[in-house]
């Protein structure tokens, strides 16, 4: 009979251990989800400080191209 008395106790012990492992896994998933949410919120807020300082230089190109003279390449 002592074997039967230990068996339910061992099952409960194993169940408790399994629940603790599951809880640990869920906490890890929750931490990962929070990190992803933080990254998404930062992306949604727009450009960071570095992009603001750099400005929008693409719209400020010079009137004439720099480098090789495309217009004068046909005449020698």
C-alpha cells in the first residue's frame, strides 16, 4: 500500500515540475514578445536622432552632375 501512496505523490511532483518548466518557457516567450513590441514601437515613432541630424540630402543635389562630363563626352 505504501507504493500506491507514493505513486500519486510522485505524479503530483512530476506535474509540478512540468508546470514550472512550462512557466519558465512562457516567461521567456513573454520577454521576447516585449522586446519585439519595444522594437516595433521605436520603428513606429519615426526616424531616430541620427536620421534627423543627417537631414534629407537627396533633394539637395547640385544642378550639374559632378564627376565625368556627360555633355562633353561626344566631342574630342
